[in-house]
């Protein structure tokens, strides 16, 4: 578990700076779509309130990390 934890901590420290430099953002619509998809994929685990109400930062961080990884992958592939 340690290697995964180290990767996540490194990404969490690097992501905000990279996202800011690259002008990456997550829209309210993206948050709503992710919330809807999570509820569809895991109906028995869906909270009574929207996850964007209960944990907007967690959903936002996941989406932003995905965008950062996609951007870095694009750079690595020369795009």
C-alpha cells in the first residue's frame, strides 16, 4: 500500500500547481455528471443527499487528478 500512498501524496502536492499553470478546471456540469454516474454505478451505496453536496471536494479532486494525468500523458506522448 505504501507505493500507492506515496504516488497519491506526490500527485496531490503536484496537481494544484500543474493545473493552475495549464489552466485546467472542473466545471459544475462535470461534477453533476460524475455524481449522476456514481449513483448509477453504485445505487446501493448512493448517499441520501447528492455527493456534490456531501463531498464536493473529493469528487472535484478525483476529476482534477484525472485531467492532470491526461495532460501529463499527452505531454509524454508528444501531443
